[in-house]
C-alpha cells in the first residue's frame, strides 16, 4: 500500500486523514509546529486528529517532533498539502526529486509562472481542490485542453461566501447586514476583507488560466474588491461598522441590473488575453444568473460547446468535499 504524508491537519487535513485510510498507509502528518512520523494506525491517527481539533500542535503530542517535516518524509511517499502556506520552494524540490504531490493549497500554483511549470510539467502534481473544492473544475479544463477543444472563455462564480452575499442582496438584504451574517456563520475569514477583496477568487482564476497553458502572471489578473480602498486599513470592527456606507450603492447597482433583466454576481473571467475578477451584471436567464446561495459554478465556452456552454455547478466549499478532491488526485497519482 502506498505511503501518504499529510501536510496540514486543519479541517481539510483531518477529513482527508479519515477518507484516505482505506487506500493508503499514512506515514507522516505535519503542521506548522512539527510532525509525527511512522506508520500511523487508525486509533493513533484518530487520537492525533482529535487532539489537533482541540488546538494541540503536533510537536506537543506523543511522538511529536519540532522540525521541518520534509526532512522526515518517507521515501516515495505521496504528499498532500492541505495548508495555506508558502510551501512552493519545498514542493518544487520534492517534485524534482520524484515525489508526487496533491494540493489543496493555492499559493504555490498562483506564485511565479516558473514555479507553476516546475510543479505541473512532469505530471507529478495534481490540484483539483485548489479551484472548485469538490467540483471537477481542473480535470474538466484539462480534458477540454487535452482533447483539442479550443476554449474561448471560462467564466465562474468561485466563492461561496460572495455567492451568498450577492444572492442576499438580490433578495433585498443590505450589503452590511449580509457581510455580518456571513461572518457570524463562519463563512468568511476572521477579517472579511480577505474574502471581499477578491484575492482568493483571483488565485483560482490564475490557476485555471495556467492550466489552459496561458503563461499569465499575477499582474495579468484584474481584481475588483467589493469595498473602497479607504476601508482596506484599520480594525475589523471599524471596517464592519463602516459597511453601512456601502448599502445604498449596492442596492442601486442591483436595482439597475434588475431593470435590465440581470443580477449581480462576482465573476471570474479567463481568456487568452488575461483574467479578471469582479462584480458583473449577468442575465437572469444565464447559467450564472440562475445561481443562488453559496454554490459555485464554472462555465466553459469552447469550439465544441459554443451554442450552450459546458456547466459544472455545486458546493464550492466544505472540508469533506475538498478532502475528497484531494483524495481523487492522490488515487490518480498512485496508479
């Protein structure tokens, strides 16, 4: 049975540990504090994950080591990176050394294009979970590319948080109240500006563009945040209090869209010329216009899918579906 190392034991990492046990021997788990190495049986892994869920770092658990996890990596192990760390240099070396890697971590793939090439060109890195969580977005894009279809445009709503926000505004809720509700439900980062700024969606758009073969860099992605520049600084409490200033503007934009049989969506658009993410009015009878709540959707307009785009829709977040996408990649790499 293949050996697996899981880097990151947050929600996704712990879900992956449970899902992967029937398929792999888990030989290393790691977090920022250190790692635990050795063939971990089910009971031991459950104990480790339970303690981690309670906030106990791995280095402080029985068998834990404070140190760099890659120095203890079992030879030939598959590696699953479920972190949000700047792990690119380590992963580059591992792939060069022949290791196979599955990513839920977007940052290495959205760094310099040369790093994306180094990680992906040899076919030893898979990254389905980085764009659509449990949705088959990357594999669909690769299928279209590899079968010779010409992709003219990819469009998508790639943030469940922003999808919820705009669906609520469409229903008449104030912008400020909806942001506060999303934060209360735990659907935003601790600082909601991390979601409302569009950076996460921009990373996903850049990864999709590069998957199509476009050598785009971060400067080629246009990003429209959902708040003005003067609110980018200061405390979270001050930011949330100031959002009432934006309620009327968002209501007016939604009303203008509705007057034209459209609605507002936060859309990523990818073409050969570049990528853009931002607020757009889309027709109500279009696939993106029909989207409601926190679901995600991606559409591909191609030579073969020209009259009606190819559409994938479903939950774009959640630890279980994200872990299942990582597991899908690991099983493919293990063949």
